[in-house]
């Protein structure tokens, strides 16, 4: 039996999560194997787990989700310290991992579980996600419309253990899959070969400055 991530963290900490300390961020970006490494190990990132969210079946298994009939997204849920690593920076990393213009999936994986979405846990996250999406839409970086959904967070079910930190457990398989999926080529073509210091990045940094100023004031 799997616990939802809030229950899991409560057991690990011995109490409920303190909203004044760590926060949660939940992102769907296609195959969840590829969405862990970009966040893992960064200062202020406490934990990254993969799982299923947004669906209509309790305690889904990987096999259930793969039927593409449960409504779930493959997603990552990140526990982070907003003082060390603000949510705007998480958004900045997230957008660079996906094709936000594809409404049916990501790269070689198509269907409901592989669609992109940002699941917000509070109104501040919602506002920041919507703002980042609007800025990216107006940046001209992509020819097609940005279709990544901004949705309220729902129950998150932690995936089976063999899916956790897949890139570390099976580095060869992970590397072959990632390259073959077309994800890396897309990222290189849309970010690494273009000016990365666009309005989305600059706006994110400006928001961080305002946040720091507000906390000091």
C-alpha cells in the first residue's frame, strides 16, 4: 500500500509538515524518470519523489496508469525550502525540461499520463505559475501556443520503489531512453542553442529580489 506524499513526510518527520518551513511543488512533465535529476541535489531541495496525481482512481499502480484510463499524470513532487530555493526558480527549471506546446504528451510518450501540468499548492504558487506561463507565451521562444495546464494539487500517490531515482538505479537504461525519446534534442534546440537570459528568467530573478525585500521589511 502506498501513502500519499503528505502522509509519508509526516511519518518521516514525526509530525505534520510545517508550512513555515518546507513546501511542496508538483510538476507533470511526461515520463517522470526524466523529471527527477534536474531538481535533485540542488541547495534547498529536500526530496524529490515520482508518482501519480490528478486522476480518479485511489491507490493507482503503474499498470493502472498505463491504461491511460485513470486520468492520472506521471509527476514529480518536490519538498523544498522556499528560503533557500524560491518556487520561481523551480518553475524556471521545470519549463526547461518540457515541450509546453504539446497537448497530447511529451516526445515519444503520448497520452493522458504524459501531458504537462503544474499543480499548485497555494494561491501564491498559482499566481507565479500563471505569470511564468504568460511571460513564456509572450517571449516568442515557441511558435505554437503554451498549453501546459495550471491545476490545483490533488492527492499524490507515490509510485513503486523501482521508479524512484531511476536515473541512479539504471543509468544506462535511463540514458538510452532519454536520448531516444527526443527530450534532450528538444531542450538543446530550444534552450541551449538560444539566449537563455530571456524575460522569463529575468522576471523570475526580479520576483526573488522582491520576495527577499518583503521578508526583510
